[in-house]
């Protein structure tokens, strides 16, 4: 018996808005018991700039989660506590590692309830932190979206979150669409699978267009120096002044240090849903695609290495529990890749599938460009700027603040070492940025390459013009020395007999 195809409503996933809540986020908690949280968050920017934020939070009366009622209230409370916690940690001259009881106590309760870690995740800053400008109009357009909470009060920060909200809203309808495709593949209804894949590819293409609207209102300088520092977590933050992580002090005594990665769009269940339905596998960062023979020995041999860090999978533990379980259950039924591979002669099916892969890959390409402009370029600029200032030219010759949020995204301490730069160029989860993102992009094209490789091996590769026979997305050519080369979605592949066939070049 095949497992049932998950029904989105059972997991708090909307048929229309996907992982955005079906009911709009609350703009305010209705119970006046929580009014002080609301006051603090609505004045966050002023409290931060005037350096009154920490004292204000320390002086709050302790209120617990006991009066939260509806799911929307729990989500609003998570947003409020996430913003307060990050403002508290990063909103001073130095980061503060001890979170005081007025926020620790309710934050732990709320996160337990929602099955989330005690850190500002993508759900807290994006999914549950928006409102439509005109409530009767659709939320899948940036023109109709506004944010609820921000650290800086800037349009740049709002826009940074809202681009993701618009992507989630525009991508939401692909969830029922692709679940329908899974059901159609089960029923061997290839015409429906093709139709769904075609609509899916078009939608993915639209999401790329929305992604590129980031440049319109989010300035890379503001992002890198003013916004990003507040989104940092407590993991790998020694350079920023949190060598051990943070402690959520509840008054019980002996509370442990904990370390969590900061917010990241890698925590978006929607993007992971795309990978899952298309059968895209993401390997641990830095590991090659195993050949059939090497898998076994790697897993079981006497010199078996411990499994490597798989950042994308780890990010599922930063998703709300319901969403994480939805992805798990969709993984158990995802059959499209297998269906396409077992119907190789159906060219329309392969084309529609490969087009979806190509669109998702192109989304990742656009994203890499965004990361270069918003992080890599900005971080290099800061480095050359700090080189041009000698440490002795600092005002009053005082040690410079370690704080990520008030100064810039890395500490000022004179010329930076190569090691420090490498560290800084890691994402919120400590991944070596560009290689990680490029690997994720390349893995997106792999199922298409696999399908080509198999077809080539069984059918013979090229026609007289050196073009692939009927392959839309790759070109196959023969070099003068007789070597076969395929320029595919994921790069260049060559036939190498010593490697046992087609291999990535
Ligand atoms: C200025 C805007 C953005 C910047 C600077 C940025 C930066 C990053 C960074 C540094 C990572 C590496 C993982 C980490 O450490 O967090 C990442 C991952 C990721 N980002 Fe973004 N991001 C931005 C916007 C977006 C948006 C709007 C999307 C929505 C499609 C997105 C989707 C992803 C995904 C899916 C990953 C995981 C890697 C993958 O699956 O390819 N990002 N981003
Ligand atoms: N990973 C990004 C941060 C990031 O993408 C992000 C963080 C919190 C909420 C949303 C995010 N992404 C895009 O809207 C960074 O390292 O700067």
C-alpha cells in the first residue's frame, strides 16, 4: 500500500498561500496582558537608537504564555519575542549573551509550543510578519504588502522580508498543483503530469522575477551593515563577541549555553518543497555525487567517515513543526522524477520535467548573484576600508566595539587576516557561502543530466551535426580527439572510460 498523499490543511499549509498562514497574521495580541510586548516592538527602532532597549526589557514584568489562545496568537507572540530577543542580544555596544527572564521565560514556552528553536527564524521575520495594504486584495504582489515588525524601521528591511513573502504567496498554489501531479503519476496519467509540470515551470520562472525585485528597495549597504547583523544567531559567532552562544536565563540557575543559526531563507519550506517534488537531492556541502559502487563502501567500510554536515536538511529543524512534518510526508510520496525516468520515451514529459529543473536552477543562479552583491561585495568593501584605517587612527585610540549591529557586520580591528575573511564570508549557518550555493544550484540540474546520460548510453549520443538528438536543454558535441562532451544544466560532462562512464568535469 502506498502512503496517502498528504493533505495540506492537515499540516497548517494553505491551498492558496502555501506556508503563509491561511488567516492573516495578527497585528496585535488582543489580550491587554501582553500590551507591553506590543509597545516595545512598536518602538524598537527608537529604543535601539537611544540605547534604552536593554534596560526596558530587563524591567518588563514577567508575563507567561498562559494567556495565548489561538494559533494566530501563538505566532504573533513568537514574532514579538524573536524581535525583542535579537534586539536585546545585538542592540548594544557589545552583544549580550544572557537573555533575561522577562523574555526567556515566555520565549521558551512559545517556541516549545510551535516546535521552533529559540531564535528568530524565517517564519518569525517573514511568514508571520506581514500585512496586506488593502486587505481585500491579493497578497502575492509586492505592491500590496507591508511588514509588521522591523529592527530599523527602514523600507530596505521591510522590502527584504516582503520579497520572500511575495515569493511564498506566489509559490503557494504550486503545492496543490504538484500534489495533484503526484496523484496523476500514480494513476499513470502522463498528460496531467505534463500539464502540471508546465504550469510549475512557468510559476518558478515568475518567482525568479520577484526575487530580482530585491534590488528595487533594499540597498546592499543598508542590508549588510544595518539589517543583517540583527538577524544573526548565536552559532559560530565567536568573532562577533559570542564565543559560547547565549543563555536563556529563567531564574532556575545553571541554564546551559545554546547555539542556533540565524535566520535564513534556507528555512523556507516552499523552496525545499520544490526540491522534494522534483526529486532533487542535496548532499552535504563539499561532497561529490557518489557513484553506485562508492556509496556502499563509504557508508559501511571500516574507515567509514561520520556523515558530513547537510545544511539544507538541518534547516528543516528551523521550520515550524507542522511544516517540517509536511515536507517529511511529501518526501515519502514524491514520485515525479522516478515517473519521468521510467517513461523516457515520452519526450513531452521529459521536456516539461527538465524545464522545471531549469527554472529552479535559474532561480538559484539569480540568488547567487544577489548574495554576491549583498554580501560578498559588501564584505570586500569593508575589508579594504578597514585596511585603509590604521587601528591607531580610531577615535581616542579606544578599542572598537565588537557589536555586529551598531557598527558593521564584522569587528573593526585593523587589517583582516585571510582566515577572518573566510569566516566572515560564511552565511548565517556557517556554510562556506558561494561553494555551498553553487553546489545546491548544480544539484538542481542533476536529475536532467542523469536522464540525458542514460538516454545517451542507451541510444547513442549525437547526430551528424554534433547536436543532441532531441534534447532541449543540453548540447552534446564530439571533440576532434573523439572525446564526448555534454554541456548540461549542471556544467560540463565528459565520457571518461577510466571513471566508468560519464563524469562531471
Ligand atoms: C538580499 C537578499 C538575500 C541574501 C543576501 C541571501 C543570502 C543567503 C545566504 C547567505 C544563504 C546561505 C545560507 C545561509 O547561511 O543562510 C542563502 C541561502 C538561501 N537563500 Fe537566500 N538570501 C537572500 C534572499 C533570498 C530570497 C528572497 C530567497 C527566496 C527564494 C532566498 C532563498 C534562499 C535559499 C532557498 C537558500 C538555501 C540554499 C538553496 O537552497 O539554494 N534567499 N541566502
Ligand atoms: N541567509 C541570509 C539571511 C536571509 O536570507 C534571511 C534571514 C532572515 C529572514 C529572511 C532571509 N532571507 C530573505 O528574505 C544572510 O546570511 O544574510
